[in-house]
């Protein structure tokens, strides 16, 4: 813990979720605003940012978060996490270790990672829970500064997320690795899509949100993937593959863990604004726990 860039502990104090310890050092900065959402909602908000507005080649940021029993906390950012160009073989790294207690809730809802040209980035996030813990994790990346012509132009991106039940029982392990190849570049593999995202939702308090997202994603994708026809009834001619346009956003859902305790949703979109809209819509119910809806002022 002495080597961590940041340490945050949230505990119950006089019946309220309270940050009882907050430590950070360069290049990490943590901000604890006094008020984000409704005052009657028991939740604390933590903003994580880096000096200089991004992560420099060779930076290693590590953070440890502990959410005590029956506490609620949200960890977010003020803007996208920029990963600057790499110098030589140096990687930029971020490591997060979180513990969520009984009937506690952690929402990790950052803006996306944006890797500049030639950047090398490695992210590891681990979450240790008990059966009554509740967790939301949004992990997403854009293709880079695509409006300036940088499309999936970074050298390497890796993100690993692990959830452990009762300290050491793995219930979810996921790793995304994007690397340039002489055979096929990342941009060629991604086609027109500029953003990919993963949303983890887990815990008994969030079961209704899981069910809602599953149903809404199923309806959305059924409508998008249904073969279109002309208006000539049973003599209709299916649209050719060349005539079809790429959907602005595609999504899928799957459950994981004992008794399907968790839900993972994966999204790919042609623009960042579409993912912001997806997150605002499908995570709006978290307002009852956090006091404010996630991403309500982002991507507008």
C-alpha cells in the first residue's frame, strides 16, 4: 500500500458513507466534492484525474479502494483519460484494486480512455466482493483523436478486469488486447467503429437493472438485425449486403457467476456520443443509489 499512487477508504460514520482516508501522489489526483447528487442519498463521489491532463509514457498509477459494509461510492473522471505518445518501449500503466463489503456498492463510471498515436497502455482492475456486494464497472476506449485523423493509431492497448468472490474465487476474468499487426492493423479490424465498451453490473441491489438492460438490448438488436424488405408482401426482395448500412451502435449481453449474479454488456459504436447516450439511458436507474444519474453532463 505504501507504493500506491492513491488510497481511498469509505466507511460508515454516524450512519453515512464517509471517506475516512484519502491519500494520493503524483501523477494521480483525487477530488472529493462536497455535493454531487441529492443530499438525502447516502453516497460519496470521488473524481480521479492526472496532472497535465493525461498519462505520460512510463507513468504507473496504482490506486487501492475499500468500500466498507453498507457504504456507497462512485468513482469517475472529469474528462477522457488521455494516454500520450510512447517513448521507446515504455508503457503507461494504471492499476486499480478494490474491495467491496457486505451490502456495499461501488460504481466505477469513468469517461473513456483515448490513446494518442503510438501510445502503449496497460490497465489492470481487480474487484474483491462478497455475495451481497454490488458493483458497476464501465470500461471503454475510443479509437483516439479520430476527428484529427488518428484512428486506432496507438501501438498497444490492454485492459484486464477480474472479479473475485470471497477474496480468491474468480467469477469474472476478461482481457482486451489491441495491438498493431503487419498483417492487419487495428483500424482494419475495427472497420467503421470508433468506440468499444464493456459494462459490468453485479449484485442483488442491481438485479432489476440487469433485467432491464437485457430486455432493452434484446429488443434493440432484434430490430437492427432483422432483414429489411421492400413493401411487396410475400414477394418482397431482401436487401443486398451492399445496400446495408453499418448500425451506429451494436450491443450484446451475457450473464456470469453463480446463479447468474452478474451481467456483462459489450458495445461497439461509430461515435463516442452514441455510447454516452447508451450509458445515460441504461444506467439512469443508478440515480437512486448515487444521488445523480451517471454521465448526465457528458457527451452532450
